[in-house]
């Protein structure tokens, strides 16, 4: 959830014309990561839990791409952006490890 909160903080520094562009995509994918994990945890089967966890992982890669674009065009607080990228990378490792555990 820290990633999602930091995404909202990051886009506060984006230009207003990005409100319905990159800003919206960053916040949506940031929120999608913990939301899909939460939704998956409520499911009654491991298969469904896996499915939602995989969606969460996909959202993390989507967010990473959006952050890299933001970095290249110098949008937002670059220090915060780098921190979120680091956090996303760690989150991806944790999700992959968790998926491996669920699948075995």
C-alpha cells in the first residue's frame, strides 16, 4: 500500500495536463497492486488467489514502465520516483516468490 500512496504523492508534481494521462495511469496501476492481492486473498481457491496475484504482478510491471517513462521525461520528484522504482522491484520479487510458493 505504501507504493500506492507514494504514487499519489508523485503525481502531485506532474503537470496538470497529465491529470487524465500518465498521472491517472500511475495511480491506477499503483492502487491495483495491493487491491488485487486483497481481492485474491478473499477467494476460496488457490487457483483464484494465484490469478489475482498474477494480475497484481502485471500491474507492478505496468507501473514500473510508467515510472520509467516519467523518469525519462523528468516528471515529478525524481528522488521519490527512484524510491518507488526500488519499492516496486522489491514488491515484484516478493510477489514472484509468493506465486512460486502457491504453485508448488
